[in-house]
C-alpha cells in the first residue's frame, strides 16, 4: 500500500477476517444460498486469468509488534528530516541597501 506523502515507499495492508462456519446446512438452506450467490466457477482457469493472478504469501501478524515497528520507523524518518535540514529553523538575514 502506498504511504501518505511518500510515493516511492510502500506499507503493509492487514486484513482481519473472522469467519464462523456452520456445522451443517439443511437442503432448503443450501438451495437458498445457491439462489443468492453467484454461480459456481469452473475449476479450470483460462491462460488469461492465470496471467492476471498474483501469487502472495499470508503470514500471521502480531499487531502490537507491528505498531511499535511503525512508530519506530516514523521517528527515524522524522530524525532523518531534521538531519537533512540542520535540525531546526534557519535564520535568513536580509542585506541592507
């Protein structure tokens, strides 16, 4: 994911899913679900569909640890900006005419 005001840096996207699965469905419930859901896709993907797929790896994440890391990175970036600009406001003198 892009980072605000840093077009060349990328962040991480976290999605938290909570899925409750039923143990079983009655035939009537099964038919009702089939009626409202899109048709089942074929198991075979075309070459074009395969070309559009992007392979990724899912990882378990410790949100607290990631927040600490993010705060540390933000502080380091802030200190880098200070170092590049002399660490504070600079005074400008006007020449007398």
